[in-house]
C-alpha cells in the first residue's frame, strides 16, 4: 500500500502556507505574538489556546489551518496522529527548570507541557479524536521516513487517515510541516465501482 | 485597587485568560463549571501557586479549593481570613 | 495484526533499585521487597520523598541513566545467541519521558535531549541498527513495544531491541509535587486510601524478533497492541475510561481475542485517585472484574517512560514462573468499581495477559502477550 497527501501545511519564516497557498503572514513579530495573531486570524473561540506552550500552539495552528477547508467527515477514531519532533519539550522544560533553579514555586501549568506528546493531546481534544498516537524524536524532518510510519499505521488497519509530520520549536526558532494522508487509490476505487 | 480587583488581575495574568478583562468577571461569578469562566483542574492548581506567590497564603489541602475557589468573593474572604 | 510474521518476545531485563537484572528483581519482588524508601531532603524544597532511587555509588559517570540503560541492554543481549542474525535488519528503540534531564539544571539542553542518549546507547550495540526515540509520556514503553512489533510484522525489520529508562529527578519530583500527586508514604494502588504516586528510576529492555531461534530461552508471543487518546484533558484522566477502553478493544481486535480469554491484567495503577478509578471503569466495561490484576508501582515507584516496559518484563517472568505478583501497598480493592486486585502472590499458569498504560496528554496503550 502507498499513501497520498490530502493536504499539507507549513509554518515557517512568519508564514502559514496550506496546499501551496499563503493563508497568513506577518513580519517582524516575536514568535508568541505571531502565534496569537495567527490564532485570531482563524476566528475561533478556543480560549485554551492561550494556555498552551509554543510547541502545542504551533501543532494546534498547523492542524487548524490544514483542516480549515477540509470537507472530509472523520469518525472519532479514523485519524492517527504521528509526529516527529527535534527538541522535545525543551523550550518549556527550560522554563520549569528555571523556576526550580530560582527556588520559586514551580507552575503546574508549565510542568504539564514538559512532554512533547501533549501536542497530540491538544489536537485530539479539539477534534474529539480517539485514534492512535505516536511521537518520535529525531534531529530533523524527512518526509519519506514520516510517510513510512504513516503508511504502516494505515496499512496495518489502525487508522484511515494519518495527520502529523514535523513540529519543532526552541526559543524563537520554529518549524512546522504537517500532512494529512490516506491510503493511495481509495478514491479511484470508489469512483470505478 | 480593591482586593477583588487585584485577584482578578492575577487570575487573568497567571491563568492566561487572554480574552477576559477584570470587568468581565463578576465578583460572585462561578470560576469553574459551565456556568463559570471555564477554569479546569490545572487552573485550580495554578491558583494555589498564585495565592502563595502573590498573597502569601498557603493552601495546605487542595480539597479546600472546592469551597475557596468558587468565586472571586470566596477567594477574597479566604485571603482576608488567612491574613488575620 | 493478522500478518504472516509472528513476533516473539524474550530477553526481558530490568535494572532497578529493587534489583540488578531481571532474576534478582523478580526474586526480590516475589519475596515482598520494595525498591521504594524514604529519602531525606533529596532535592531542595522537597523535605522528604518516598521514592525508588539507586545508590549514587552504583555509577561512575555523570550520566547514571546511560549506565543503567546500557546495563539493561547488555543483559537482554546476553539472552540471545547470534549466528547470522547480527547482519540482519535491527531496530533499536529508546523509550523515555525525560531522558537525561538532570543535565538541564546547568542549561545543557544538548545532553538533556533524549536523542543524544539514544545515540550513546546505540553505539554500544554489537549490530548496525536504525535508532528511534519514542516519547509519549507514561505510555512510552508500550508505544515502543507496539511500534517495534508492527515494524517486524510488516517485514520492515527482522529484530528489535527496545529499552525504556527514566531517572528520579528534581525536575519531575517538583512537577508532580505541584500537582499534589505524590504520596509521602508507600503508594497504595487501587486501595481506597490511595493518596498518590511514588516516583522511581529504572531501565527495562527486551528483544522482539521474527525468529524464535535467536532466544536462548523459549520466547513469548506478542499478539497485538494499540494506542489511543482520551480526547478529554491533557492531565486529568477520563472519568469514563473511554480512551483506555478503546485501546484495549483495539488490542483485542488485532489479536483476535476476547476479554474472557484474558487471564491476567498488568495495569498502570499509579495510586492516584483519578487514574486508578479511570482504569477500573475501563476494565469493568470489558467485563474484567474477576480477572486477576496487579499494579507494580509499589515495587518500583512510577518510572515514567520505563514503567510499562519494567512491568512487561516482570509480567513475562510471571508467565515463565507461573507466579503472579501481589499489588504491593494495596490492602484491598477500593475503587468505586471493585476489581480482583491481587493482594497476595498467586501461583497459577497464565497463557494470555493484557498490559495497559495511560499518561499525560490523555494517551493510553494496551498490548496482549501470549505464552505459546
């Protein structure tokens, strides 16, 4: 079996691009402001967004932009989430460690984000998706290797769709490359019946 | 600034209630649950930290939070009582 | 996973404060010992901590986790006899939540990244391998097991060595303390008086292979596994057990088994009020009320990304020795829905076991293992 890409979304260099179209950009903003403005641009009412750390905000925005004009109706366990990530939750880990080093009380709201897989939890909660979760740490993104993991999740019958790719952030450096994929050939089969 | 206003400012700041201003939160409005401003269990833990850091009040038992965290008014009462 | 390729499991090993190697660890657990104890002032701001910690004197470098994880891997590999297999396709998976997090105190984020630790461990292996790090909170170990098994079943690799490890750190201790999630005494999983969890450190490893001749001792079989998300809350366990229920259901489907065939459940059982209640609900929904069940957190503490592999390794020993371990710390089943929580060791033969785990981020995992 092989997979085909239904949609893709990249967030880098102050731009959000979905399927090749520039959907949002703003120059000369710090990352936290860029993320807030990108969220406002979606006209969502989801106050939890402001509680998330940058890793989760990036994954959340990537997914929301990617699904914005999507017309597929997913049942609740159709979608596997599979993410590659480079620097784990180290951006937030450093905040938690800083509080410890300062001798001040640590923040439960910071600590809870000191795990990279929380971003999959945020996406699952927003979309009510109960499907598979997999997070692999690696130094860089390679689409072919990610596609191999997505293919396995789909071809083994564990999911119909796989959403994921690359989300990485440390301080002001970030990169998101997300894909929604399905088994190749499904649509052709349906139309040929 | 009244104690109530001070509490609201800290709540908004600490809990990242980005879309709310102190005027949006009534003194007796429930903080948790559907009728309230939608706080959750992590927010409750964060309020415990806020009480300690900003008001010097230590909540020993998180179970107490159920009563104390009902509204801005109950938080203010607890702070006043703990300080006296 | 109705593939043509069977996935065999063996070479299970545990390095923990309860014992150095699976034999010593299992024997100590069987004799009612625990690796948990009171630590005086382990970290500033925490006056006392009931936890499982190695003696510092056990290690000679500034990376104890690298030493005990490597030791676990060596033990697993000693249980194999290699012929041509060294030249076949190997996968190496490291499962962890925080890796060598103690290096972050001095701002060394390079060595705190689990990927660095995986590479250090991989260098020591006697074969070429693809190296992966899986970090899915407290289901990391089972996620690694499922990942490796699926890769073998899909004929992408021939063999896999998986190792889970985490350390007891100020980082996680302070965090769980801020959640009021720690019991200051021995944890009491599934007991009505349970107050929270104890933290611990350990490594556990095992080998998966399509080739049962690689194992010196007769291997067990991996039947199937699944992960899921509660889609409910990032830290609070689901009140209905929905995510765990689904992970178990999918694991059963992939294994072509039904709940009544399960003879033993190795649960996650952290000892927190809400986790254990959530698990009880999910098990009850599958009709597993009378199936013997344990939690091993009372022997090891919660070893985070290592925990589910520690518990898989110990359960594999239980299957080999026909001895199920009691739930250390639990006097009697005390969740709202009562379960058959083992409060004494039980000598019995078990051929099919269910192992589950759940974690922050709302994630859950379940696997089925068979004694062939």
